[in-house]
């Protein structure tokens, strides 16, 4: 079964790179490219807060 694109809560605390709509949503929300998003997740994991800190520290 496909992910429900309307889910909130825990879904908004973790970044999933498996679903195109999730990648698109996070790149728009964070103002980064898909490559930058994937690099950040690879560096710090799927936590939104960790990715935000990574990007804010100028690691992009």
C-alpha cells in the first residue's frame, strides 16, 4: 500500500527519500535541491531537526 500523502505527526519528524512526493515536499520546504537533501540525510540521518541543523551550519 502506498504512503498516505495526507499523514502528519511522525511523518513530519522523519525525512523519507523513498517516495517522490516526500522528496519534492522536503526540497520545497527546506529550500534545497534533491542532491543537497540526499547529502544531508546521508550525513546526519532521517531526522528533520538534524537535517535542518546540518543545512543551517552551511554544510550545503
